[in-house]
C-alpha cells in the first residue's frame, strides 16, 4: 500500500549503494535508480564523522540528479547497515562491532542511524532516516513486497545471515511485547 518516492542507502562492505524508488501501492514497478560507490580505504579506519560525511555528500549528489534537494518536504531514507547492531527501535541501533575491513573505533557502541542523520543535517539534505535494517531484513521486505507468501530471507556473501517472520506470541523472550502487526522479524 506504500506510495511515494523513497530513498535507500546500503552500507555493508567496501562499496555502498544509494537508490531511489517510486512506489505506487499495488501497481508498483520496482525498477530503482541505483548508484554504487567505493568507500576510500582511509574512511574505513578513520573517524566516523568523515565516513558519514562522505556518504551524505554522495547521497546529496544522487538526490540532486533526481529531485530538488531544496524541497521543504522531508525525504524518507531506509538505511541498510550490514554490521552487528543492537536494534533499539525501527530507526535506530547501536553498533556492536565492525567487520568486513572496517575499524572505526569512535563508532563502536554508538547509534549508527543518528550518526548518518547528523551528517545529512550537516550537508543540508532534508532527509530523515526512517528505518534501519540489515541486508537480510531488507531482502525479506523486498521479497514480501513481490510475494506476500515470502516469510524468510538468507544472505550468503561476506557473511551469512538469515531471518524469518514469526508471530510475537511465539517468541519467548518477547512475551508481552505489543506490536501492531502481531509479528516480528
């Protein structure tokens, strides 16, 4: 049922991708505009602010090609962050540790979506990180978007991960947790 223009950022290795997709509810054609960019090696071990400023600048340039960056309407951004994170809300999480060649010490135990949001603000991009997921959850969401019977996703790449949809009442450690959907990934 989602409608509108949405942006996504996928950070999970030595490259990151930005994309723009227009959703039209049941009639959506998911043919996104996508750009991939390598991350300079020094940014993988330097300061978190430098990494996120680089990403925000690239995102700004990408948005500028497709939309007005000066629009008063806040653009929504989905952030796929494929590193170990303790998820604290649908749009935030704390980095547990880096993998895949990253070693930015000042980011460990910090909120990753907030760090990106601060960089977007510094760049003057009217965009809000509205969701934080890992690549497996993003794959599940995309699969489910195409086929409502999709209930699981697996990533086999630099790392291996899987996720599935479960009823909240069947998850022992989540007893009493209220969700609007009655389920959890």
